């Protein structure tokens, strides 16, 4: 039987597969945009759930690598009569299964009106792929669990690769810069393997603290904000623990007044410009409420998980292993059976977001 942990441990090989097949996967996309590349002044990521948190994670790098303004939009916001659409934007629709209803509706609307639209799904024959002017295969394969871990990481990586291809095509990146980024991302899979193993042991030492907390809050700056959001989603999906994800600065503008010893704050710290702020929040939670943890390149004490980042701007892919492993073991220790693929028949009798 394939466990959800097996899926997490499969992610590095899937990332390697994505990178090895990128020229083939992105050929149709580059052909689609090449004659209009000079017109494109924005990238708009559109997706729901994990596809949205993936876009929140990748958008910082996407803007940096492509040289184009980049934003994330919920599909329902683009499915109203009250939006002003950018005619020069590249609209990227992400749905792992290609069956998200509203995403498909917006694709039909936008592509039918002549906007540049490309989809990303797990296979060429998905519904979203078939109605798209251009399609990029995520090359993630089938995922055995509805709680998407492979899908999240695959979507983030593909968004970043799309940005690299776009930046090279529009002249924002030189070939040397492009090759340097490609070398950086090639180091991520092995680093992900190491961090996954580190997290297993670290979680066992700290699980009592997490399990006794009424709420777990992830926080991080930049691309780690997206990882924090996805961490919160996974904690709600898998162990069914009340959770939240905050951008570091925003989490210190209001939510901080409500923190107490019942809240476990997990600070994601890449050692960048916001590192001192991140560590200050962690020390506050540790020293005042005895309920703070740090995951990152710089930590507070030996209770934290210190990791070494190998991928440079692709660090978010390395960090993402941590909340996924944490959520899995928390669900296992809590007695939740994750092996049932579809236990939600009753819920689907009320509403279904996928077709």
C-alpha cells in the first residue's frame, strides 16, 4: 500500500522528471506565445486550493525571472461581471486533475474572448487541457491521495520553469542567467530528500508540543508565505488541526495580539532580509508562551529545525517538505485514516467543486 509519506518521498524524483522533460513539455507553450511575447506585460496565475497556494509560492520568482508583473487571482473573482482584464497578460490556469469547475469556466470565458491562456494539468487529456489554447503537462503523474503534496510541489516548480522560459524568450534573462537558475534548481531534489529525513526525527521530538496546541500557525516572508499557506491547508486536510498561514509582517499586525500558549507558531526563515524579524517573533513565542518553533537556515535554539538550503531562489521547494511531513505524522499519531481515497460521498451530495 502506498502511504501519503511515500508520496512525499516521491517528490524529488518527480521534480527530476519535470526538469528532464521541460523542453518537451514547454515546446507547445513557447510556440503559442512566441509571436506575441513582446506584448505580454503581466502573468496572472489562476487556480483554486493547492493550485492557488502554489501560485502564491511561485509568484515572487516568476516576477523576478520573467521580468513581468505577476499576480495570483482566485477563479471566482474572474468569473464575475466586475473585473477589468489586462489584454496583454498571460493567463496561467492550474488544476492538477484539470477538473476544477470554475477554473474551466473562466478558461472558456477568457480564451473565448481572445486572451492569451495556457493551462497546466497532470495529463494532456484532462478537461481543462482539452479546452485550452495551449497546455503544459505538469509531469507529476497520478497522485494517490486527495491531500495533494506532489501536486503542490509540481505546480510550484512548473510555474517557476514557465517564468524561466518566458524570461529567456522575452530577453529579460541572458542564457548565462538562465543556465545558472537551471543549475540551482537541479540541486533541489537531493536537498528535499535530506530535509524530509531531518523533519521526521525533528517532528518526533516536538510532536507533543504541537499536539497539545489548539491551533498551529505557519508564517514566512516572500515565497515562504505561500509555503505557510500550504502548510495551513495540509494541517487542516490531514490531521484536521485548526491552522492558519500568515505573511510574516501581516501576522505581526493584529494576529499577534491574540497569540497565547495555546498557539504553536511555526516560523519559516530562509535567512534573508526578514530573518531578524522572524527570529524576534520566534523568541517572543518561545520565551513568553513557550510555544514557538523555527524551521530555517537561522534558528533560535536546539528545539528548532536548522536546514541547509541548496537551491537559492528555489528554496521554497525545499522548505515545503517540512509542513507536509509534519501534517502526515500528526494525522498518523491522531489516528486519522488517510488511505481512503474518497470518503466524502455525503459532502459531494451537497456540493462538488470538480467535474
